[in-house]
C-alpha cells in the first residue's frame, strides 16, 4: 500500500497526497467515516506511531515526507 503526504521543499510549496489503489481505498474509508461523524482522525507514519501513512517519498527529490495528517470535519 502507498499513501503518503509530502510537502514540496520551500516555504510556499504544494502538498502532495500520493497513493496507489489500496492507499486510495484507505483514504476514502477514513473520509467516509468523517462524512457520518463530526470528528477528526490522525493518519501517521510508523515512525510517528501510526500505520496509515507510508514512508517512501513518491514525488522525488523536491519533496519531503510529512509524518502526520489530521483530517478534521468542521
């Protein structure tokens, strides 16, 4: 499974969410949960104590890994 959050290096860089089919399924599952619940979820890499985000950068040398993503329904 691949599901990464990556930040383009530089102060105003873009955020990239990279995924394969399994990663997309997991992300959709998490978002679907939030569609029915006013809540938030944390997705983290193994380094940060989670198992939702993978740690291999997909965007190349111009990107750095983000270890934690908080999804918040407001």
